[in-house]
C-alpha cells in the first residue's frame, strides 16, 4: 500500500471516529462532558485529615463544608461602579437578560435568576441588631451604627446591586446553547470594561483596603488584574475629576501575565495606572520629587494578595483535589513572608496593608501574619474590620495550629522538628510560644471565609495598620569612615526581611535597607542619585547591569517637551483649555514621527521621571491622540482616540457636535452616514465645520425617562459630505444594547459599522502601538472565549481605514 493510500485510509478512520463521537457530543454521562476526560474524583483523605485536626471548620459543619467544596462555584459578576453607564447596564441586565433566564433548565438543572451579593446590604447590616418595626427606627439604627462603628458610606460599595451571583458555573455558561446570548453579553461588556467577571471572595481585599482617590496604592501580586480594576474604580469614585491625586502601581513577577494585567487595566481607561514587572519580595523602593527634593515613595495602601497553594479554589480548580499536599504550603511560606515584609517596609505610617490568600492553610495565613507582627516589634498591628463588611460571614483566625509534613507527620513546636527537617520546616511556621505576646497579636481579627457559609470559594484576609517604622529601619546609620563590625554568618531563613533578595535592583535600595529610618531615607535617596534618572524627559528601560530583565524589551517612555512644535497645532485645532496638563503627554519612541500620544497623571509622571533605573515598566498611560498621515491637510496631524476621550473631553472647547439619541443610533449602525441623515440640530453644527477629527456628545434629556439616561462621548471624523465614528466593536455593541438594539455577535452584516468584520470600523493595530504583538494569557471573565478584535481607536490611519466621503 502506498503512502498516499495509507494516509487516506487513516484520515477516513479519524473522520469516522469523530462522527461517532459527535452523535453523543451534547450528552453528559458519568464521565462528565463527552471527550474522553474522566470525571475527577473529589476526594482527598489527607486534606480531610489535615483540616479536621486543625479545626478550621466550626463544630458540626464539616459535612456542609465538604459538600460545598464538591459543588461547582457559582458565576459572579460586578458592574464597574465608577462608570456613568452602570445604572443603564443594571437596568438592561434586570429587565432583559435576567428575565430570559426565568423558568430555564440546563442539563436538568433549574437556572436560578441571578441575585445581588448581600454583604453590603443595609438590611443585613441591621438584621444583626434585631428586627425593626418602622422606617424611623431603621433610620435611627443606621445613624447609630455609622456613629459607633465609624463606618463610612464609601465602604458600602455594592448595596446598589452592582455585584451579582448565580448558580450557573463558568462551564455551563460557555457550553449551553440556551445561554449563548447571555454569555455573549457578558463577554462583550467585559471587553468594554463595563463588567468584571470576578469571584465573590476576590472582591473582599480591595474593599477592606478602603482606598480613596488621593491614595498612592501598590498591588504587589496583581495579575490577572480583577482586584486591580477594583482599585482603579475607587480612584475614580468622582467621575468629574479626570486626574485623581492618587495612582495604582500594579506589579507581577511573571512577564507574560503582566500583559494580561495591562489588558484588564486598559478596559477602564485610567491615566493613573502603571504596570511593572518585578519580584514582589524585593520590589525596588521608588523615589519622587517633592519641591525639588528627592524623597522615598511610601504607599498609603498596599494590597498583598500573595501566591498560595489555592486549596480554597477547589470548586473551580478541581485539579487541586488530586494534587493537594501540605508540601505546597511549606514551600510557599517563606516567599509569602518575604513579600508581606517587603510590603510593610514600603507602607507609610498610618497606612493600611491587606494580606490575603485563597488558601485555608494556617501555615500560609496566620503563621505569616504572626511572624510579621513578631518581627515588627509593635510597628504593625492587626486592625479590627469586623464591622466594615456587614453581611459577610466569616470565622476568626486561629491562635494555635500544628505543622504536618506531606507524609502525615505532625509537629506541635519548632523544638519537636528533627534536624534533617529544618530545611523544609522553619520556626516561623509555628505560633509564638509566649502566651502574652500571642494574645497581644489578636490573630482572631483575621478573617477566614469558608465555602459553605455563603456559597463562595475559600479565602483568608488580614488587615494590617502601620504604627511606626519597621525596627530594622530605626537603627542609626553607621558613621561614615568607620568600618562595620564583623558579623557571624547567619544561615538564610524565610523570616529575614531581605532573604532571597541579596542583590537589590538598585544601589539606593542596598543603602537604605540596612539601617536608615523611613524619615531619613530622603537624604540618602538624593545623595544616591547624583546623576539623576531623567534624561531629557526620556524614561528608558533600566540598564541590564542593575537587574535581570526577562520577557520583551519595552520601548522607552518619552515625555513631550514644553517647547515641542508638535503640540501647538493640536492645542489650536481642539481649542484646549489653558489648564490642560501638556507636560503629562508622552510617547513611546525617541526617533522618527510620534504616532501615538499618551496621557498620565502628574503623580505618575513624577514616578516615571525619577525611577527609570529602578523599575521595569510594562505599560502606563492612556492613549488620547493618534497620528493621521494625511492629517496636515486638516490643520492637525492627530485625531482623537476613543480610549482616552472621557479623560480628554473636559479640556476640549472646539469641534464638539451635540447629537441626539437617534443620531447616535445612525452613527453606530452605519459606516459613513451623510450629513442629511443626522438631525437638523446636528446637521447645522457639522455642515460648516472643517474636515478632521470631531467629538460627538450626547446629553440625556431628563424629561424623557424612557430614553438613554447616561451621557455618551464618541470620537468621530468629519469628512467632505459624511461623518463616521472611531469606536471599538464591543463599545459599539454596548451603546446599542443600552438603546435597546441588539446586533448579533459573529454575524457579518453589510453596512453595519457595529458588526464584526466591518473593515472600515476596525483598522489594524499599528506595529508601534504599546503592547502590540505582546502575548496575553486568556482568563475566564476577560473575554477568553472571544477572539481579539482590532480597535477602531487604536491608531490606524483614517486615510487607510476608509475615511468618510
């Protein structure tokens, strides 16, 4: 038999096997979904023995605890609270998509209509105090509780039904044909940044951080970015302030996951976010310029969501059932402690740090907190946050626990550990011996969330407040010229604050770490940076001599000089307000034409200019202008970018066209509508306007409650006889849904700008755009099932993208 014949025969056999399996493809049997993958047995005797011995579950609740772990995790979603469209999305969800789920069955299981998360529900808050008989008593009780517990209204972020959960698992949402429209809605709105599909317990740490718009925030282990997006929302609590005083620096050690983090953050369009790539256990100490003087940057809020064994995620990561072992916790404990210690060092006095894991193991939880408190010598204390999330059910942290090896051997104290186990088990894994010291730590203030209490995943949270400098930063500096006293060699230990970080990323850090107080760090920072980090406004990548760089080499961040001839034509064309912060504009190239212009806040500009040699910046800034190669014909070489229009709009005083809701519908559903298709008011504004980029603004009419009640700002292009919009596909679909229209996703329709595949609406991403060609790890909830769609505002040349006639 010839090679071709054998190949054809093999191909026929494979096709026959596929057709046979396709006949049963939609059925489900004891082996799970068809496809040859056996159902994982959700049993682990060592897991049950370990946690029963530690008594982390209240007495009499063990069966409910294990039963909940074996059930799929409910799907949860969060509507981004700072967006002006949040109420419209909520209205669309409740009155359309949730109603379609009523009386629906999938695989014989009745679909429950999604319900709002009740942690911040005022009724739950008051139910703790007793039954109320009147609205007067209700109001009095609210006032009393706010006074007694010092709760702030900003703490209760979701009583307006902005977070929801359902019994539908992620798997069923993706696979079921009956839920296809609902799933497409979730994916599209997630891509637009209007919805975040995030696990319920994952929302807790940012809420307990209690961040405000003026806070400087560090997210130490940020990827994939769901908690980071919450922090960005908190910065933009007031939508009338385009540049909050605070910022978020989001860090991750994994270079590839940093680009996923960029994708998540970019959905929210904030100029106050910076993504960096460092080992969190030795993340460099940064400095900023304060009135011409270099000072060390200390953060007001730090989120320390450390890598963990993840046994609290068994409901969604079922591989944990067969892979679980105490060895994972023993190996991670040292890293977790080093990261938490590094975070505490960079926290400002009076600041708040939240330590969290998705593990239930006290070796990763209370042991880390106890060790950190012990070596802080009173500089840190656990905050009592029991009243800050009313309605949330949790159990107090443990004060006593034991350590077990992977083969089931128990140790109650460090003295019991044989010498040959000292490399695997460390003294910091055990509770403190001194009863008074242990009691003063108040480990019961830690929160452990168990899956069966509110149908969630397992989680651990501890909130730390910094009272003073860490003890190793209080030691007086060594007098200059005197040699240091010889010290006996000390074996490496996870308890050491700088263990695993022998060579710090900067010379400044190596000078500060041994013994300079926090208040005196500014002088050393100034002396250590004699040459300066800024080089004509160029923040290049750090030199390879001072730190090892992995992954892609990033382009430099170049701020536009004040006397750059590039800016005056832009300022004149758009009649920018004199208050526009032009010094905050930057680009990503030092040579040739500048194709993209980005905007950062004043505070992030300060950080960038003073730390180019200390940190590897992956991405920052929001795109506000894109070059048009033929733009000189239209008096301005740059057109507006939709990504940054809500930040830029308050400063624009020209080229604004006020449109009606009918005009918005025409502009989003037709590629290049002629002027005559617009309303008379819009036509009168556009007909005498010069060709070029324009702003299309819709203001809701309060007298028409049935119409869309949220403002819309779109980027457009005024051609010779027609006008068009430059809006990404998912954002088009979002606006059309809010107006009650539905464009089928995946169906190509001629002449419909919002339909996928409409070439003019989706120019290709230019090669020099930041992040172009970068890998991104897909994530459930970040639109992993959807193919990437080029952004109509991503810098494509309008002349090449099919400008209006």
